[in-house]
């Protein structure tokens, strides 16, 4: 397998991981906001932290 093809596969995996993180963070915000009586503004903090930690994990811990 060529080096260009391996780089393309890693980039596609990163894009998929970021999309998954966005979906999970949105579900966390909606879930916590619903449990807090519709207060989604305060639920943005745990959703944002989940997304940022996920980005850290994808880009720094996910490298082989």
C-alpha cells in the first residue's frame, strides 16, 4: 500500500471520529438539558468538554 493511500485512510478515519464526537456531544447536551428542565445552556459545558477531550484523544492518543 502506498504512503499516499495510508495518509488518506487516516484522514478519513479522523473525519469520521470528529463527526461521531459531534453527534455524541450533541446527545449529551440534549440529554443533560432535558434532565435539568430544558436548561441546555448549562449543559453545553459537559458537552464541550466531551468534544474537546475526544479531539485530544483522536489527534494525539490515536496516532500509531
